């Protein structure tokens, strides 16, 4: 994945938080950073519930990170 979609450490944390349901605010991730990932197409925000979810692109990026780490 690093060759095609380089993600910052913060972006990787956002993917993990979104996938696991951990509050982004609890780990110091700002709403602006979350918006940025939504604009990039990795996550979506449900305004009604306030929840974030991975998109297909976000899920693929997270799986690639896990694969690179030998965890899949």
C-alpha cells in the first residue's frame, strides 16, 4: 500500500478508530482531520447519529495496512 496510497500516521489511526468504533476525540484526532478523511473518500459521516464508517476505499486501505504488517 505504501507505494500507491501513502497515509500519515494520523490517517492510519483514523482508519483504525473508525473500524473499531473508538472515539476519534478520545485519541486526540480533530473533527477537521476526520473531515479530511471523508473528503478523501476513506470514511463517511452519518450526521444524524454522529457515527463514522469506513467506505470501501477505507476498508481496502486498512486491510492493506494490516497485510503489510503481516496481520491478515
